[in-house]
């Protein structure tokens, strides 16, 4: 199935909302201007019906596939997107956009507030998954696309695809939700609370106004990344990769600094993360996930949802374990929605959704190829 990547690609930027026509958030707050960074792969059909929208996770961005000149540094989902791959760019027009609140070209808390000429910081309004989808839809309207062949995403990306299917099923034939959740557990919320507190307790955070000066809360953000990354891996994957191996051998003297290979790995993950991500975006996008609970909303009408939903989970994922996917599919099916959950064996934990797996990729490919019955769910 795997043939080749999409080659060199370019990130585009578009202003979707301005002072005359601002983005109205679910809270009622307004935001303008709103810029969105996005990438596209493949060619759009004459009727625009071959579009697959890729929704990225918490620390992702618009660069899902290909490279920007350095072939060794490819998009975060390069194994999934390209000719002959599950998101086959010889068949589909694939769109991936950096989220509202992000720090890779889209408007977020590090952007300049036109009213103060300073970075928003913590003055940036809180937003919801529904607001993320509103910006996605505005981008598609700009591209002249009114209906999607599919929306697909992992983790926070799956939340976006689910919200889209619930709110605008007439725009979305299929939704593929990978390692997603419709309701974070208390443990999930607790873990992200610790990561946010590490950032805000860093003296260099300065109440969120660090962008006005030369210092950033790098220590807090590195702690957040280390802890977050532990939740993305399984105990088995860590055993396979590192076990108890020490960098300088088993007979080296004990020390307080990094010694075990797993510690060096976390150090490296923190270092590369600091080069590409902003602490404020981490705060806002992680908080979005905490409040997501669409099935608890009053007035939810599942009977009108015609989107076919496939939820995929991995048996070693303890961040958003299979119970999360089972719950959301049970809720959908109880309302008459065409929904299916499949658990996949993998030793790699939550990060499995980013990796290449024969059964995993085959299931995604099948989901995008199988026809969907027209009409509302019954």
C-alpha cells in the first residue's frame, strides 16, 4: 500500500475573519483578525467532493505531510498521507489547518491584540472544540468546499471530527476518530492540570506576558512536555525502547542528573518541543479538551446525524483508552447513528495513532473507500 510521500509542500496563510466580520466564539466573545495556516495535498475534484480534512492533535500543526525542503523532517502524519497511502492523494484532496489558538501560523494567545498592540497572553478568550470547527468550516468556505468526503483526526483531532459530525452532519459523509474521547476522565484532567501548573508556576511565565520580554517559561514548558510525553507511551513501549539501560553502563556511579536512557529521551523530547511550541498555546489547547463533553449538551439531536463514524483505539493506550471510544460509539448508536468501534493491538500506547500499522492503516483506508448510505440516521 505504501508508495511515496507528497514531496515538498508549502504552508499557506489566509485571513478568515476581520474587524468588520469577526469570529464569534461559543462564549459570545469575538475575535478579529483571525489568520489560519494550512496545507493541502492532492487535487480538488470539480465538485469538491473528494476532500478529506485532517484535524491535528494538541501539539500538532498544519504540516501533516511532505517536507519543507529538508527530506529528513517530514509532516507529523506523513505515513498516512500520500500516493497509495490511506489518505491517497491520487484520489483525495487533503486539507490540514493549524488550530485556532495554535502557534504555527494561526491566531492564538501569542498573536498581537490589535487593541493593545501587545501579545494577547492570558487575555486571549477561552474557546471550545466547536469554535475550532467553526474556523475549519470558514477555511473550507474560502476554498469553495461545501461537503467533505471525511474528517479524520487523532486525540484532540478526533474530538473535532466528532463535534463536526454532531453539528453539521450534512457536510460530512464520514468521520474517523482515532484515540479520541467524548469526555475526559478525572485522571486525564488531573494530568493536564499538572502540566499547566508547571508552566504557570515558572517565574518566567510572568502572568502570561512573557512575550513582551526576552525570557520564556522554558522550564515549566519542558516539565509539561516530559509529563505529557509519558502519557503518550505505554509501559511496554518504554520497556522495549529503554528498559533500565543507563547511558554510561551499569557500573557507573549514581548521580542526580539524567542517567537512564529513558531520562535522556525525555530530555530530548523537551528540547525539540521548546523549539517549535509556545507555552500559551499549550495552556489553551489542553484546556479545550477538559471541557469537551458533547453528549451532555441539552437538545442534542442524534437522530439527524447521517455521518458514518468509525472510532479506532489501541489496546495499550492508557491516555485515552478503548473505554473512551466505546463510550462515544455507544452514545452514537443509542441515537441511531451508524457508528463502529474497533480496538487495535499495539504496544506503543497513545502515540500509536501517529505510527504506521498494517491493520490500522487498512481500517482507515477501508473507511474512506466504503460507500455511505445517503439520508439521515434512523
